[in-house]
C-alpha cells in the first residue's frame, strides 16, 4: 500500500505487480503522473545498484484506484518492493507449483503495510512530504505498519497506535518488508508490535522470537539470515535474504552476517522499528482539554525580542492583548513608521501553546505542504501557533490553496495561529474577499481537477494599513496629497462585509518623542500570563458546557474551540455576557449612537466579555463596555463609508 497526497484527506493506494513472459519492459497503469512514470527508471537503477537482481520478464505495475491521478515520488519505494517480492514469489512458484497453485509473478496477500519513499539511483531512500497525512489516512483504513524514510520517522510516529520501520536504503526496506510478510495477515496488530513501556518486546524472524529493545527501537536480527531461497514455497525470510550477497555494505554497518566485535545492542541492519509513542497526546495536552506546557516562542517566530521593543503604543498593545485573550480579529491603521508592523508581528508571542488536536491538524497541514523539518533528530510536532505573513502580491490560489495536488494555502498554513496581512490594501480585492468564508466557518474547501478537499482554517486575522496612499491622511503636522475620491477608492478594497468580521479597529498615532528613549512600558511575559489567565477563565466558564455531549452527539473540535469569546454564538453571547444595569444602559446608548449592526453589537459584548476576563470580573461593567465600543468604532477622520 502507498499514499497519494491530494488535498487534506489524500487517498490510500494499492500497488500491484504482475510478471509476464515477454520483452523486459515496465508498464505502469492506473493514471500515473509524470513523476510516477519516471519511477520505473529510478527503480531499475536503484535495484541494480543495490546488488539485487532485476526481473527479466515483462512487468505490469497497477496503482489502484485507477481513476485517481497519482503524483509525486513517494511511489518509488513501494513499487520497488512490490517488484522484488513478485520476483521471489514467481521463483518459488516455479520450484513448487503444487504448493502455490501455479500462480506466477504475483505475490500472495500478506499483512497490510504502507510504504513511502523516494529512491536515489544508488538505492538510498529520500524523505517525502505528507507522511503524517499518510499515516492518518492509513490508520483510518486499518493499516498499522509503515515503512518510511529515516528522515520521516519522527513525523510518522506522531500518530499513536502504529508501528514504524525507518529505513535508509532499499536493502533495509526489503528486510523490513519481509519481516512483515512472515506475520499472518489476520494476526492482531498488538501481538507483533512493541508495546509502550515494554522492555523485552518481541518480533518474529524466520519463526523465531527476536528481541526489540524498547529504548533503542532496534531490531536484533540473527546472524544466520542466508537461508536457501527455496526452503519454503511462500515468501519466507530466507527467500528474501537469498537475494542478498553474503556481505553487502549498508547505510549503517553491514547488512549480512554480524561482523565480529559488533556490540549486541547495535543492529547490523540500517532500519529501526518502534511503536509510535503518541507524542502529540503526551506532550501537547493529552485529550486536548488540558493545558500543555508552555514553550518560549521567540525562536519559532524568528524574533530576538518581544513587546519591550515597542515604544509609545500602549493602546495598540492593549488591543493586541485583548485580541489574544479572546480570539478577536484586529485591524491597525495609522501613518507609516508608527509601529504597526513591529507590534503586530509580535502578536503570536502572546498566544498559548496549541492543544493536542490542533497541534496534530497544524502539523498535518504543514506536512502536506512539505514545510516540516527533516531529520531523525528534529521534532516535527508543531506546538506553537504558526504566524503567516504573505506578500501583498500573493494570488488567490496562494492564499486559499489548490495549487499542484491541491496543496494548502496561507489561510490553512495559518490554522491555529495568525494570518498577518501587512499593507492589506495592497492585496487584490478578490483575494481579500476569499477570507470571508474561512473567517466565518473555520475551514476552506478547494477544488482541482474535478475533486475537492476541505482544509481546516481557524486563524486570527491581523490587518495593518495606512490611512491613505501617501500615508498622511489625518496625521497632525503633515499634508495629505490624496484627493478625497482617492482616499475613498483606497479604502474600498476592504469591503464592508470583510471589515464587519474584524472586531477590533485600532487607530495608531505616531509615538511621542519622549517615549522613544524611555524604559519599556510592557513586559511580554506579563502579557502572556494575563492572556493565559483570561483563556483559563473562558474555559472554566464556557468550555465544559460546549464540550458536553448534546442530544447524544459527542462534541467535535469545532465545538471545543468555540469556548473563546470571539466565537460565541448569539445564544451564548446572551448567556455569558451578563451586564450590570449601568453597563446595559451604556451599551444601548452606544449602539444607537454609533448605529452598530447586529454583528457589531454582539462584537462589542464579546470584546467587553474579554476585557472583563482579563480583569477577573464576573459581570460586564460600564468601563468594559466603553473600552469595547472605543475599540470597535472607527476614527472620525476616515471616510464616511467606514464610520
């Protein structure tokens, strides 16, 4: 089995090989793409350079389902292993036809295993993208064994409940494949997989128990693995190992008999095996409802400092604190050089670590895009919220996704984190309009080649804009050179339906000169602590009710994530945003004066609820409502279409 990475879901692909009499030609059917068609040349060279015999018959390779186009180089390794196994089975069938029923060139059904990997001409295996998505899709199809490149091992083992064979060369993959072939197809997975915390787990090798050290995750294979090729009519380990020369160099040590002096704890075969440890659950919060251990996020964002670098923008930093605490979208507008980009680029520092379920979703999206770090020593699980800052020249396809094999766009790569559009009015208007649906639903459906895929896209939107094209509109002691009609056209790119979904509107003024040399007014660690406390208060108040089963239906991730104030439904706004009598009168007065829409009125209540959570208040006070109204309304100097 292998995997075709199309969109977020992908498709499990069955690889079949048939050897027929005729000219030694390789045919690949099943709608292969260009990279898959080229695989036959890489496979031929890799098998021969690995000192393994290549079949001299006509080879037919089928990739099913046949109506789905297969793209990518991850099919190299599964096709190569299928060809080698078909060759050995064909030889066994010719020697003992009474035991095989005369079947020739088509390997019998064995325990299902998913294989991923690109082959170099030398036989070494290169990493591929989408490994986590492949393991998730395979687990849904009841596949529990995986052969993956060594560089993708940590990524594959994120998903709990699977057994991963990490290989570096074609020879090692062949040995791992045969280790799985000797296991009965219908045997329980737990019978053969190393368990968590077991110090002396076992695997089967040629009918013998083979030790697997749980700490090192290495298979200790016996030295006498060169049994006769025709010892058994089936695909036994001796048949596979007979294809190997007695002593052949491998990626780690030698793949033949164990050299003298080799430590018993070091495997002579260049692959490791181990059951996944469920890293996401263990290190990112378990059930998804627990708070994970917080990690200092500067390195993940490429920053050397926090909000201590920002001077004279207390109002903007206060708005960012409220946005982080409640999950609100925000737009900051003001003259160039005021500190909009500097402040908004540090917004992700205020966010807590991702919960377990969101961390898996974020890691899966980045795996499909090929953005995860490669290497056995790298930790691929994304624990910090991502922060995406696309350029203003980005196309609609780059923002929403759908390129190539329906790859994710910027809004999906920002899932669980922040999408920061600097100079938002420089983006094309159709591109900005595509944000409306994911802002409302938290997901995006992209289509390509008659197929569609739905990606998660729950993110916080941050917009930074200048007040006009020249940047001086409404700025004291500066002259704006833009005509009134030009200012109207400038702001018209940000349509009312889009801006109505942005809760916080913050005017950023140039900082006073005396603040530029003053001591930092804000501490990033203190801001993070207040945000964490506010989120904890929201969880204690709203989370348990939202996660409880409703009418027998278990809660979903979307239900769970709505505990943040910004995602409260109108029903829950009325339930949780309780005002004092004075605050209620102030709210009604502000709604009438500012002529707020229904969404705008609810936004004021949600913002006020977040402010109250930051200050530890149970009911909304007048001051909370007044600050929320001030953060919701536009400056009076802006065009009338906004105010």
